[in-house]
């Protein structure tokens, strides 16, 4: 087992829902979806973001090989109230792609991280 | 039955690429051009404009755009659906009619006008009738901010647009109709689907969600293999080719830039998504976990299998209210020790604000190049980093402390840490914050007020 950054397993897009950011995490290959489901849990994502968020929800879209996360309290008030550069959560997606997840050696080799 | 309806996306927001609608009109056959102009805060901006000048309150650049598009509409016969009317759809329609009359069109054009979403004048009546208009996010009653309300609009669905199209409208102008309604209406009008065929509503909702952000479904803002997206200087905006069975293909005009792929469509599908099992619109509830995508050739994705459920009894309401004031100032510090200099400047600025006795709801410091977008996840910066931008924002209910803050940035140039630049823009502007209050209202309070009219050039 080794670990790789999510950027090698998924692509992503994010947006806002009030004071929450959403991150849609999409498997780069069909066989990576199960890894996302197994490793990118609510607990791990909450731990990854730490005090950047106040709560995490996860939804599964196996048809699109995607997970959708709602990151609550991520936008410092959100909308027009927020003072953040990323007040609309547009690049929270890329912050999630920094997360490290364990994969087996075959997958690690496939993504060039063996 | 081989009837196909081609619905083209022309604008994904107020301020989107101005060339896109004409390229959609001229680049190949289309039956409908949908143009979405309204975001949550847009209505409040328009309401402020209308309060200063009653003839305004809509997307003004829509009118010169229609001056270019109307000859195409008259000649080619496609129809336009848009919510460019904002808080003054009648004013918008009249301005478009004026323009139409000044053009030598091949034939007169008929405008459909949808009104009835505006509930600003009815707020007290609705509160008195027992509708609390509770904030969906905070649970607070609307009475908290009653005196500060700027605009209030219910989100209407496709049905009045279907009616306008059935009455022969070439161009349908609405106020706060959902983005998805602009795409759903052409499909229901053309295919004659029953309005309570919920799977068809769900299919059209997904099509609308794919189209409503313009090129974001066809290669724009696409993270997947972004370096390989071709021709973004001339991106083809997405087009839905819809079929009577509820399936559709997503594509774009030949010879345009960008890309339509399962990846580009999927990135748009998950954008601003909540619970994918229940994507709620005024017209029905779509289940995004039923969507099936298949690559179907060059820049072509087939979408099918979509299921949904009945519409709810409630409509969403978008209320905007005056919240307070904010300002954001920035300065750039260069190597050596760029980050340390920016941090020192931030400490000095905060000390001065405190010594002046100024109080804020929040002071937020970001170091652009270090932590502005990824926070602590970015890790410590390279000690040799070439430059760091100090970006400080403040927010207060009163204007005065924010105003004073804007005068405390420039002095740092000569009274703070060295190697500072990037101040050519002058003092930061004080911005009035108009905040968004999401709520629900019984559909029965709104729908009797919705009206469709037809105006001819």
C-alpha cells in the first residue's frame, strides 16, 4: 500500500449553496470510484479540512462515478456577506484534491506514483 | 417520430461572453436560444437600479444584444427564452419592442411577457396571513430584517413560458423564472408532454442544468485534462438536442472550440449540487442518481434514463435585504521575506484599527500566494517566494468604520514594512452588502398572480 493525492484519482468542480460549498468529486477511471467511496469518507474529509468547515455531508452518484460533498460553514457567511477571495466556493474542489488516500501498488503504478 | 428540438445556451450569467448568442444563432440550426441572467444577488442589484429609475431593473445589455439577434429570429425562426427581465420584465419587453420597431425586420416579432414573481409589495400582507418566510438556513423569522428588505421574488417554473410559446411568442421575457424553466418550457411546448409527467420534467431539468451555465458544460472551467481543451478563444456553447422520449444529446456547433465529453458534462452536473436524489425545482423533483451518460461521437454525449417525482406545494422565495458594509484592501510585498513583511503589515494595520477604537463584525486577512484559497492545506510557503499579496477585508453594520478602514491601507506604503507595491488602484471602495434570505411560500399564494401577455412589434 502507498498513498496518492486525490488529484490522480479524480477531477472535481465546486460551487456554493448559501454558506456551504459543494464539491463534486468524479473518478478519473471507472475502477477508481470504489476507492473514492471507501476512502473519501465524511470523517476523512472533515479531518482534511479541519476548522475550514463546520460539518460535512456526502452523497453517492454511482451512475456518474461521482461523490458529492456539502462542506457546511465553509464560506465565512457566503454570498455577498463573505470577505473571502473564494466567497462562492469555486475552488474548494481543488483543496479536496490535495487529500492523500491509500491505494494498492497496482493503482499507484497506474497513476505514476509507485 | 424523429422530431428533435435543438435548445442552445446563449448566456450563463449576467456578464457572460457577449458573442455567444450570435454564434449560437449563426453557427448552425437551432430551435431555441435560452439565456440565463439571474443569480441570487442579481435581483437586488436590479431592484436598486429600479428604485433610482423606474424604467430600469433588468439586464440592460440584453437590449443591444436583441438588436443584433432579432433579425436572426425573424429570418431563421428560432425562439428566445430568457429571464433578463429581472425585477422589471415589462420595462425590458418594452425596450426590446422599441428596438424591434426600429429594425427593418422581415416580419413582426411577438414577445411573451411573464410577470407575477415580484412579491415585494405583498410582504406585509403575506406575513399577516401567517406566512413566516422563515430563513431556510438560519431558521430566523423575516421580521428580523423586515425594514431592510430590498427585493422579494418567488421562483416561477416553466408553465407560464409554455403558455407564452403556445400563444405564438418568438421571444419570452420573464422575471425570476428558474434557470431550468427556460429549457424545460421549449421541450414541453414542442413535445406536448403532460405537465405532470414527472420523468419528463426531471429530464428537462437535467437538460436545463447542463445549459444554464453556458460554456461551463462544453470545456470552460473544465479541470479534466484542461491543457488539452482546444480553441477556448472561440468556445462553442452547449446545445441540447431533445427527443420526444425524454432522452437528449449534448453537443455544440461544428468548428467551435471547447469540448463536449462525459467529463465536461459531469463536471457541470455536479456544480452547485445539494442532495442529488432530490433536485427540487418549481416544476418537479429530479433524481440525478438516475442520469445515464454515454459518449456518442465527436463532441456529443447522450443523456437518458432520468427519473423524477412530483412538484412540491411550496415555491422558493429569494429575498434580498440590506445587511451592512464591507471593503477589501490589498498590497503586494516582494522578496526577500515577502510573507513575513505581509504578516507584519497585517499586524500593524490591525493595531491601528484597534487604537482608533473601530469595531467590526469581522476582519479577515488572507495572504494571496500562500493561503487565500486552500487555507492551511497549502502548507508553509516557499521561504524564497517572489511576492505575497496582503488582502484584508472588513465588515460592519455601520458604514463609518468601513469608510475609515479604506483610508488605513495607503498609509502602510510609507509607514510600514518595506518592498511594498501594487497600490495603483487607489483607496478600496466601500461596498453596501445586500444579503440573500432564502425562504419558502405556498404555491397557492403566488400562482394566481402570474400573468402572461403578448406584445407585437
